[in-house]
């Protein structure tokens, strides 16, 4: 299976920069070892967010992303807490 390129929105880059080192490492690990290899490992969102996927980092944090299959790109648009913290 061909791997995907993982790209991050500017907001996601800012959000990640504010995390503690352990959380940054976990985010990078998931992005490169899971989403780049199999972006469908996450769950599809429904309703207004249909077409997007999320992957759970821990109890409260999620990565929200879009899969651009034709370009082999995973575009990460969210990396914040699920609970508005």
C-alpha cells in the first residue's frame, strides 16, 4: 500500500507547539506511523462534518483530518481536545 503524505493546517501547527513534549511525540507518532500508512484507521465523522475523520490520541484529544485520496494526502485540520478545553 502506498503511503500518504500528512500535512497540517497552520492552526494545527500552533496547537501542537503548545503541547508538552510527550503529547507532541504521540501526535507525530500517530501522524507518521498510522495516518500516513492507513488514514482509514480513524473513524468517519457524521452530520455537518461528514467527509472528515478523527483519530483518538487519548481520553480527551482527537486528530481531525480529511483524506485526499487522489493526491495521497492526509490533511490534518484539528488537533485539540474534544471537550473544548
